[in-house]
C-alpha cells in the first residue's frame, strides 16, 4: 500500500537546518541531518506554486494536508556514495556513520560570520551573527573535492492524488511526477535562504541506500516500525519514561505558517508566516539507542516516531 523510494539529492549550495532559536546566542547551529518536515514544506510549496496560477493561503493548506496523507518522509542524512552518515551513540560518544563528531564536522560542517553595517560604515551593536551550515563540497580521504549528497526514504501511497484526484502522482526514473512536472527535481530546504542556502537537486534513486528502518506492518494510513534494542533511532521518537535509553532528549517546538496537526489552523484563511506555534513536546534525539527490549512505533508523515506502548 506504500511504495518505498530510496532517494538521493545533491547539495547545490550550503544547507542550514536550524534548531529552535535562542535569543541570547549569536550562533545559529545547524542540525547534521534534514527533518522529514523540511521535505513536506518544500514539496507543498513546490506543488502549490506550480499548479495554481493564483494561489492563496488555503491552497498551501489544502495541498499540505494532501501531501501529509499521501507521503511519508524519513529524515535524510549526508551520503558520500558509500556511507550514509546517520547518528548513533556508541559507548560514550556520538558517531555519524563511521566518524566521530569532530572528524565529521571537519569534513562536512562550516560556518559564516556576518554583521549589519550602519550608515557610517561601522558594525551595528549586537548584530554579530555566526551561521553554521552543512557544506555542499567535501574532501575525501585522497584530497579530492566531491559534492555532498543527502539520502533517505520517501514513501508514496498507492494511487496517491492531490486536490481531489486532479493531480496524479507517479514515479519515473528521474524523479516523482505530477502530470509532466517533476516535484523533486529541485527544492529549497531549511533556513537562511537569503544567503542562498538550501538549494538541492534530485540526483538518483539508489538501492545502495540502506537505513535501519524495520517496517513491521502497514495500512492505508500509516507505517509501523520495530526499533530493535541496542539500535539507534533515525528520527525523533516521542519521549516516554517507560523507554530505557542511551542518548539525548530535546524539546521540539517552533513557528510555522500553520500547524498541520491542528484542525483549527486548517480552517483559518488568514495564516501568516510564523503565525502558528507548533506543539511543544520532548523527544529522544536521532542517534539515541533504545535499551533492554524492542519497541514498536508509528512512523508519521514527517518521519517522527510515536511509540506504541502497553498500557
């Protein structure tokens, strides 16, 4: 009922995937992976602005709900053609793929410092800002410069359509199409687009991409996965005190155009960027290892996991 696609994108520019901002910090750190929600937002924008000559806020909302009902996006991780660099806590330290964090950062992560200039040509007070990002180029072990790629899964529901069956979704060898338009050919992901960040293009469907996501069951609305003990989770798992773990917990929140999970937001026509606060919850961070026993979880449309626990 769900068709799995192993998708690889190439970064055409640096990529910044932000955390919830802290006003007291002058540094904007980036995540070292891409949330499923980033793909949902980019594809929703792509479809709405490509198929509606005169689009309004409710068109974004309607298309966004259709995407949610017909797609599931895993988190995406850096990929060099051989290794997918997803996180896992090993012993006392976090690794990405086969690299410890410090080595991973030196190969793939960089930063840029900026400041606002006033009319006199001097820096404005409190305007110094550092933006961390995933670089779009890296040097391999032999010193050769290569393109950075990201890899993950996109599941598409069989016979999926958008906007009351007017737009049929199909997979071709060079992308995912609606009518004759490739909706994943080029996307803008993440933040800091004013710096030209976030431009990615479809590279390939690659069967060599194998993520430890174990599908247990599936139905027309969702996928259930089994998280094996001593294995790392590859996306945020909703926190429960019943789950023993080794790793980190973080609070997920933020602002959005609207909250897709709030029916009240879906009915609102006056949505503005940042006008809706997303529901705040605690989650186990990607890379966290589940201990003692296997657990089952629902894989949601944005790649997050909701545990199925015995009550």
